[in-house]
C-alpha cells in the first residue's frame, strides 16, 4: 500500500454470503494488480454457516430439513478453521490487505486482528483476551469474536493478500440462535457470548463498525478513508 493511499472502508448493512465472498475475490485480484486500494469490508450476513478448510461436517448438528426451516444456508469455503455462524446482530469484518511476510506473518496477523477487537471491547470496560491453542477473542470462558482467514499468494510481488476475517457477536441471545445448531469452531467445552449479553446495551452494527475503524488503522498502521455505507443486498448470489 502506498503511503498516500487510504484504506477503502465499506459498511454494508446486509449482504448474502456468496455475494460478499465473490466481492472479496474480486478485490483481492484488483489489489494484486495494483488497480484497487486495500479494503476493509464491514457488514452483516443473513443466517449462514460457513465450513472452513478443516472440514468437519459432523460439527453441523442440523439436518437439511431443519436448515431449510430456520432459513440458514451452508457454504464450504476457502478460509482456515472449522464451522462458524454468521447472522444479523453480528458485525463481520473482511480486511483485504497486502502483507509482506518479512514484516507480518500469519501468526502475527491473527494476533493483530484479535487486538483490534480487544481494544474496542476495552473502550466499554470489557476485558477481552486470548485463549491458548485457540484463535478469536474471549471474555472469560466464552468467545465473543471468531477469526478465520486466508492468505492469497500475490502474483505481482512477494507476499500475500488477506481475505475473510472476523465475526463479532453484538446482539443478545446469538449463542442460542445459529450457534446452537453447530459445534462452533469444533470447540465443545466453551460457549459464545455477545456485547449485549455482557453489558445489557444494544450495539447497532454500524456504530460498532465506525468505532472499530480507528482501532484497526492504529493496529495495522493504515490511514482511514471515509466509511462509505452501501445499500443492503440480501439477495442470493451464486
């Protein structure tokens, strides 16, 4: 990223998972060719399960009929990790960044993403942290943010371009909604929580998105362009 190039930041109130996945791939190609700036997509998805490269279908506990009744779609995707849930009341972030592995490797990138969420939670007096052997952000024994990423090898230069990212639980009860139909990230012994469950405060995803941006830019050493809010697009693509 050039010093004078601002991070392109987009907030989408609702977008189908397939459409967002396709958009990530398009932006990654554009960054690689030098035709697009690094980008941070912040958004919500309709109810969706995504299964990462670890591929444990047994961690999906619902039948096809039950999925249809609940209106939950399932995608096998190209990020790392196991199964997780996306849905309304959750802020999903997809950083699409060029990384030089000599400066920041995969392990460092994951820890940096976690730090963004930890710092935002601290603004509200919530002590978020890490749990050894797991990714994501935890409050006590419950996970509040899941992280799963992909490093796309850059063709035009040495290094990688990131895709996928984090999912931050905001709305109360989300653990009893979509997460009840899976073994989240394959972890049986710990539960999930949300910002509202912890504080009793409602947190609109757009507000969380705007508040997270300065933390993200500070942790990753980027400069923020204006947050551009796009129209919701919940139609099914692909």
